[in-house]
C-alpha cells in the first residue's frame, strides 16, 4: 500500500474556493501538501489596494486552517515575456487571442510546475475542473470532469504529456456546489468568495481602456463588404469576429437587422461589418490551425480522424473531420455543418467523447476557396 504521507503535492492556491478545497481534500487523503500562491501581475486597484495581497491573505487563512505550509512565488517577469507580449502581438495583428490558454501552458504548468519540482514535489495540484486518467500503458489522458458546466479542459488543451502526467485535479469528480459545501463545512475563509473572472491573473478591468494603455489605437472606417463607409471604429483591436455590441450602427432603409463584425482589413485599417446574424461571411466550412498539441503525444506521421471541436469556451461541440500534418504540426479541420464566427487567434480544441484530445491556434477560417475575416 502506498504511503501517501511520503508523496509531496504542491497546490497552486489562488485565494479562491476551488484551490482551497483542492488543498483540503489532498490533506485529508494523507498527502504531504504544500500551498503556493502565484503573483503574476501588479494588480493595484484605483483605490490603492492590491488584490493579490488580499488573495494571499485568504491563502494564509486557508493554509493555517487545514494545517499546511504556504509560500508565495512571483512570476511577473515570465508572465510579461511569455503571455502578455503574445497577447499584445496577437491583438496588434488583428486577431483575438486567448491568454488563459497561454497562461496555463507557459506559467501554471511550466514555470510553476518547474518550481514545484524544485520543492521536491511528486505532483502539482490545481483547482481546475478537469480529469486525468492513466491507461494500461502508463499514458495519461485528459478527460472532461464531472461538472460539465465548469469544464476547463478547453483552457488546458495545449498542455503536453510531460506536463499532465505530473498534475492532479482533486475536483475532477465534484460539482461546484459540492465544492462550496465542502468549504463551508470545513469553515474555510474562501467558502463564499465569488469566482474570479477576466484575463488570467489580470482580472476584471475595462478591457478597452486596459488595452489602450499598451497598444496605441488607430481609428478608422467601418465598411460594408462592398466598401461602403457606414461608420467609424476606435481601433481594430477592440473588435472581434461576430461582435454585435458597441458598433453604434442603426438600421438602414433596406433592413432593421443588427450589424455584426464580419472581417478586418488591416492594410486599410477598416472594420468590415454587415447586417444580419446569418451573414454568409460569418459562416466557415473549415479552418486551419497551427501549433497542434495532443495530450498523448503528437503523431509522427500524418493522420486523419473524426472528432468534435470547440472554437470558443462554453460552445457546444460540433462535428469535424481533422487532417493533421505531422511535419508542420498544423491541421485542416472540416466542419460537418457550417460554423459561425470562427475567429483567428482563438483556440481549436478537439474531443473524442469524454476525452479531450488536445488543440491548437486558429490561423484562418475558410469558405470554399475564400479566406474569411482577415483580408
């Protein structure tokens, strides 16, 4: 029988209820648990209060309550270089990035994982809603968790086998209400703390104002697909494919239908808009993705297979046919039905039933021979 007290698990503690309960459960199971808080951004509010300081105070309270040591580590430099610079580069190129995925891949499960191993940890544990399963050959698979509403496999989709085989997800068989109940019954200070939202480690902000602090905005024209000027935009980086809100455009003589962003012309600094939810320019029949990563390891030869896919978080799975190119780690992905608002810069995440296979970054969406959105 395994002596769990000799297995050290470093838990990434954010000061939230999920990571608090993850640490509690591992402690109850007899592991040698160490809590570590990550600070990756200087997030002082307008009132002078640093939210990271408040969060670390909650980590202290929880760690003391359950009887584990705790530390704090600063990855601001790594976050700036590996995540935030990528974030800005993508927006500057007219794409809509997903920094949370890059944050998981480069910081939480790389820099932080390395730090945990330097603390002589056997495993890293996180409060994510995800599940791992080890097969008879010792290969670790990423699975959907019990709580489908909180499923975070989308954000973990670009991790490698080397990363996930060293990770535990103690909440994998719990729902969010069950997690809160456990926290309340244990008297944890974070039991009723609201979930964090916004950009990974940066949090809730006025996004337009925040982005403008780092990238100069260049105003330009809003035009229809045939080039008619119908309005003005504040900067291409503030808009995403399929966006309806914030365009400031009213009805026309021809239609009362709302306007949507259907493309961007970076060379002319034009935002392309069209009326109608069902604009043909919003529907693609395939996409091209790069940087493909599979949890069980990338195939060393070209493969084709059926799967389901998500192109954004909380989207329902759609049926796809995948052609993977091993030499370039790219994929051509064909949709069973036309897909709406497939956005360059966002993530492609592939599934086979309950298993998350992996994913990559969307480079372009196509309709027949025409590349949509970026012209």
